[in-house]
């Protein structure tokens, strides 16, 4: 059996091919409900699927956006993708998800693929120094919105971020006011601006309280393994600590595993704070105290900005910054 075409549907519905095309492309305001419903009913019965490539060539739009994620195994990014998908669907757009594993070459390859598929725009969460990726997008006039991860010269581009520096300061303030002074910090990947902002927040707050010690800063890598390795080093270096503040929840989860295995009671022996408020932070026991980013709202906003730009509506502000919120649970 040959593939069903618009011409076939037009003949069965007793209308022109142009009428079927208008209905399929949702440009049917001048067509009666009766005719529209008849065409859609026949199309469904015949399992007709419009050729999106042909449509995008004629309209110069594919009705599809892409999202570049650095690590889909981190619930922060998968929760962000869910928010973008929900908002895209609400605005009648499809979403293509690309996971780069923090690999800059994979990132560039995916951007080239999305551009070749006539993508209308991209939500971009970089895995590192992404100058080449940004050049590809700009040279091909592809609208994009940065989310969470900053890049060099980002103030010229659309972006949705959270106030990382202030979030960490709020966490230190909470611990300090509970009488804690020996507060270790596990930082994120050094080549990310978001890591630097959180580290700066820690240094500023600790210096402000007169309790800063460079030896309290440990390397991490925004994943469970990073938290495990850092925490093993921490407990091998210090016998007596008040708290560990991790740059994200994934590292905090890895760290808690090591602390518990080594006989630490949380929070009686040591307090733990994460950053992000991923879903699992409220599921584990004890529940993780964390500096929450409004992940869903950030994803929704990024998608909304991108689709506005695609449709030629220029947003009033290039960057949107969301406040973080310290959520006190069982670990601190």
C-alpha cells in the first residue's frame, strides 16, 4: 500500500489539496468547522502524517526547538527538559533533546545536526567553553537562550539564570547562625562560570564572618562521583568539622553516602547542604537541606523567551535572574 498523500485526502473529502494543506498547517481560520473536521477525520482514519520537512521548507519554520543538555543523568537537567517540553507543547512546538555528556565536540556535532534539521531555536545549557557552538548558532541565525550555564560574553545573549552567589551566602549564613564555624565547601567544575559564582559566594561569606580557610575548599565535578571523591578526601584530612556545603545536590548525595558509610550521623555529627533542589533531595533519608533553584520556572521562562524570539517578538530584558531559596530539611 502506497503512502497516503494530501491529494488522496482532498479527493476523499471533496475539497482542494490547498484546503487540506491549510488545515494540516493550522492556517484554516477561513475554513468551516464542518470541512475542517471532515478532513481531520479522514486524515486520522488513513493514518496520515504530514511531511514536516516539506512544510518547513515552504514556511521556513519546522515547529521544533532543540535543547542541549550537558548531563541528562543529573536530575537538574532532566527536570529542566521536562519544563521546556511542557511549555513547548503548550505553545504548539515539538522538542528535540540532545545530551552532550559535557563533551564539547559532541555539543558542536549536535548543534550542526539541529541546524541541518531546520530547527527554529535552541535552549542551550553548555558543558564548558562553548565559543565554537555559539559561533555556529550566530552564523546560521539560529535563536538561542542560555540557561543556568553562562558563557563568555553572555550579556549580549538571551539567558535565564539563578543568583548563585547569593544562594551560597544564604547557606553559609544559616550554618553560621547555628553556631557552625568549620564549614567545608565542595566546588564544581573549574571551567564553568556557575561554579566560580558559587565559589565566590562561599569565599565572600566566610571572609565576612572571619572564618575563611583556603584548606576548607575541595575539588568536585557536579556529579555523584565528584561528591564521593571529595568527601573521602575531606574525612581523610579533617577529624572535626561542622558542615559540608556542596555546589550541587548530586555531589551532596555522593558525599552523604561516604559520610554514612564511615559512621557519621547526619546532622548530629556533621551538617550537609546541597544546591539545586532536585526531586530526589526530598525523597532520601534524611531529606537533604538544599539551596533551591526554581528549576521548572526557569525552564518555562527560557522556552517562552525562545519562542517569542522565533516569532519576532523581542523580549523586554535579555537576561532573567531567579532568586534561590534555602529549603531546610533533615541534613542541616
